C-alpha cells in the first residue's frame, strides 16, 4: 500500500514539473499589465507588454497609454492669457480653452461702458443720427480716400515676421486655398438646407487680403482663391444662393477693402460683399454714397502685434469707417447668460473689434424699423461683424450667431425668432479653420 502511494506521488510531481502533457490552450491575449497564460496549466505564454506612453501631457489632455488608455500623467495647468475684458474672454495661451468669460459692459448714465468706453444704444430707442459725419471724424487730412488706389505700397522685398508677411507699408496673412474647394463647408450648408427646406439659404465666401495684395516674388493667390470659391459653390445644392463676393470685390481691387495692419477687411470690403448678397437675392442695394458715416483714424491692428511690432506698420496707421443703417433699430447682445444693449456702429471706436456690432458675442439680435416680416440669421466669425450692419436696412430682424461660441440650439433659435433667411458668411481661411464648429452649430 505504501509503495503504491509513493508511485502516485512521484507521478504527480513529474506532471507538475512537466506542465501540460499536450499543447497549451492560450487564454486572453497579453495586455499592458496582464500576461497571456495557458488556461489548462497556468503557464505564462506571453509576458505583459508594459505601457506605451502616448504624447506628453498638455493643459488640454493627460498623457495616456496608447495600448490600454490608462492615464500615465495628469493634464498640466492652463497658462492664462490676457485678463478677460468686456468683450473678450480670458483664454489659455496654449490650448485656447476659455478660462474666464467676458465681463460684459458696465453702462453708466451716458449709455457708455465705464470699463472700455464703448457707447451703447438704449434698448428700443432709434439710433440718433446727430453729429455723425464731420463732428466724429478726426485727422483726415493725410489719409487716402477709401475708393482711391494707393493704400498698399510694396516698396521693399517682402519678408516674414512670425506668421505675418510684411510687404512695404502693409502686412497680410499669405494664404493659398485648395483649388478643389471646401467640401466640408459646402456639406454643412447642404445639410442645413435639407433640414430647413422652408428657409432661404445663402452662402458667401470672402477672399483674404492676399488675394488682391500679394507682393512680387510670391504666387498670386487670386486664381487659386477663385478656383477654391467656384469649386465650393459648385458643391452646393440647387436652391442655395451663392453670393459672388469675389466678383464684386474684383471690380474694386485697388480700393481700401482690407486693413494694412489688421487681419480683417474694412467696412468698404464688407459693403461690396453686401452688394453681392443683394444681387443674389434680387434686392437693390443702397448706393455707397447714401450712407452717413464716421471715420476714426490711427488704428494699429492685430497684424502689427502678430509680427512683433515692426516700425514700418506703426508708421502707416489704418483708419476705420463706420456706415450707419438708413433706418432706426435696437440691438441687444447675449453673453454668458446676460443681455446688454449694444450698437451696430460705435462712432467712438477706431478699432475693428470696437466699431462693429460691439465685437464678438455668442448671440446678437437686432430689431429694425422695417416691417417686412423677414428675419435673417447670420452664421459668422469675426469677418461677419463689419457685414451685419448693412443687413439692418433689408430685414425686420437680424439674428447673429457666432459659430465659435456657445448658444442654445439653432433649431430653437429659428423657432423663437421666426427665421426666414439664413446666411453662412466666412472668409476662405476661417471656413476651413472653423469647419467643425460651424457644422456643430448649424446642425444643432
């Protein structure tokens, strides 16, 4: 009996050391932290891989394992940019995340903001026209009139300063769009038109300054820009109205349609775009010389800062012209859940951001003295700011949606304001940069 037990014990020991007496049966594949083992005998077949570190952590995202997704290093702290102001939020200077909302205007008894000085139009009060022209114009003796040539004098070899191309006495963002067009932008507009078949849908792509003002030695972007716009418009569904902004602006190519020191167009460029919009909608546009206007000089814009402050730009300052609507209106802007009274043209500001529709706000609503039952919704980035004031003359209401900001769903806004017409207006570069934001906003 003892001999039998001894033989059995020896046999079990031999099996234990020998493992399976047949082929292993692999269990689940090895992972970053777990080996693959044989489900019969428990032997390790494949060792754990170990974590594979992904991109280093930033303030936008932690570092994670590319294999299992586990967090390996936490997100970094944001790097705060400039403090929030009345019209601009504080952003992280690395990733662009909003860290603090716009503070909004603090209006005093003179209907001006105590913080930034912007003049506010009282709600439901017609904008008073008194004192618009000569009284509010300053230092006009040395400026070249808007509709005359001579604004862009490329008398040096162009050079880059940062991402800005310095071209004599002006600067620009050099941009060569694809000749194949922008299918994403067109697809968003088509989907919107299909979703809202009873709304008149309009598309307007704006050329950049380089389209007309590129210096010698650089590929002329005009034909590429034209091909880009034509190809994009060709992708639009039948029934979407495409405004030929480039065509109208080409007729005025030498005029002051873009700032020399800022990345925006001027109100003159925006006026020609409004003519193209009217042409697409069989509306007779107001003539340029019928607008009362204000001119403010000594504007030094964004490109000066982007380029590191070159003296050649500081010595050739811009000026800003604001054209007042022909009819009365009231205007409110919504920001961070609060509404404040605002104006389409601020006659006290010389900057692009300050002059037109009180800058960028998530939602702006303008009610004019028109009684035609028409409401235009405008999907825009900052290029739309100089354009919107011209629309007041043609609509009873204008609802302005900034595609980069958060608002309630567009469907709810359309119902709330009884929208009859919609315009998608973007400069060609922004139409690419903010394509996902436009899609998310317009189809919400």
